[in-house]
């Protein structure tokens, strides 16, 4: 057991970590604790349109996904009817993607039934987009490399040594700097998560109307209770109002669940890196990988469940 | 005590107290799901997905507390 720990590889890693401590101690590089900024900062301007670092990273995520899709489907034969069996056998990366998509498709089918062909493209896109967005924030350099800028009035800045920010507060008179990173995980920007939540909630209404035509809106305005007297009628109306509120509250819970989890994770990683550098962050990076996956999966599954619920006629459960 | 300090205490109390309920809830959900899986291991996959869904609903209460905490801290 102990023998296995003392391999050459582990020794090199240990030496590297020690060397990192020594070098950063000798250079006196002490960076300030990260500025926790709730809003994404603009990094470049196209016309009058400010592009924030989260938006920039979201574009990179899209490029990654498009390239991955192209690589996956690259060697599929164009003419499927005359293709040999051996041409259709996936290998390598596309094998992995097919395995993953098939797994999710089977799972979605078990929840959504016959609607799976309609739901699956949307929820899988949401899942892949979110999971890559969550994980991209864990890459070293995302959120730590950026421009030094003067902070907005009121906030205090730090002195910079060359290109590196130091922990010393800015000298009196001179204006200090703060770091504005080029890249930032898109899920740590509320705009991103609210946009996805709006899409998910809107599509639930769309599928509801597609499945039950105008009967879908009976959920929100139910007058059938008046057949059983005025009291039941008023209660049914009130239930309709509650349904409307729960539909709107979904936007908040969808978006803040994703945002809160990923944002809190990034802050946790940043704070831990300042408690004991290099070492303590490692297990938490693993945790954040897991959390990023789970949150993407949860978002996908909630969208799937709400889509499915909206296709089922309201009150069907009570009178079979 | 200045307003900033009171705000910080308010934010900490909001998320701290708000996490108690969902914490207990998620614990109960997880425990019951484990019990069910132990009794009926064949249904483990189905139970797990439903467990995650239930956990998410319990968690969203904590998310509302987080929203309040963030509002207090940053807005």
C-alpha cells in the first residue's frame, strides 16, 4: 500500500507543489482575495453593445459544442441506404457521444412516453449547454486572467506590480486596480440562467397548448367549479391563480438554483485557494465537477417533467 | 452598528436559517430513498431519479433564502 504511494509520478507532483510554495514565497507574490462580483463585467464593446465576459464565454461554449457535434457526425455516411454496416459502427469520441445520447434518450422516454421525440432535442441541448458552461469555469485561467481596471467609485483597489495584482492597497493619491477577467463561467451570470429558465417555462406552455389546444388554459381559469355552487367555483378560481403563480415562480427557482449553485461553487473554490493554496482546492474541484453535472441534469430533468406535466390534461388524475 | 454590518448579519441569518429546513428535508428524502432501494434493489434507478427530483424541490426553498441573502448583500 505504502509502496504504491511512492512512485516517480507522485514524487514529481509533490516536488512541484513544494516548488510552487517556495517560488511564490520567494517572489512575494501575494494577490488580493478575489473581488466577488455578482454581475458580469463588460470586457469589449461592439458598437454600442457591451459584451460581458460571461457572454463571451457562452459564445466559446457554443463553439465547443458545434465543433464537438461536427467531429461526432463527421464520418457518418451521407447515403444511409447504401452504407455498409462497417461504416455505421461508431468509434472513439462519437461512440461516447452516441452512448450518452442514447442513455439520456432512454431515460427521457421513460418519463415522457410518446412525447419524447418532441422534448428530447430541447432538453438535451439545454443539458449539454449547461454542463459545458458549468465545467468551463473550472479550467485554470478562466476567471483569473484578465485586464487590470480601476474599480468603480467607492470600491477600493490594489497596487499592481507589473502585470500582476498585489495584495497591497493602492498608495494614497494613486488609483488602485481590480482584476476584470476575460472569461467567466456563463452559469455564474444571472442573465444566462434566467434566459434558459424563460425558454424552459415558455416551452412548457407551448407543449401544453400543442397537446390540449386551448384546453390547456383551463388550468389557469377554471369555471367548472361553479356547477357545484358558488363556494367551489371561487375555490377553483383561486386554484387557477395559484397555478399561474407557481408557473411564474418556476422561472425564479430554475434560474436561481443553477446560478446559486455554480456561483457559490466558484466563490468556495476562490476562498479555499486563499486559505491553503494549491492543495486544498483539489478535492473541491472534484466536488464542483460533480455539482456542475448534477445541476445540468436537474435542470434537464425538471424541464422534462414540467413539459410532460403540461401535456397531461388537468384533473385527469382524479377521475380515471 | 452600521448598516453594512447589519446587512451582513441579515444575509448570513437568511441563508443560515433558510438552509435548516431543506437540510432536514433532503436528509429525510435521502434516508427514505435508501430504505426503499434496500427493500427493492430492482427499482433503484427509478427511485433515484424520483429522489433527485424531490431533493430539488426541497432545495428550491434554500434557493429562495439564497436569493434574499444575495439581495441583502449586493443590492
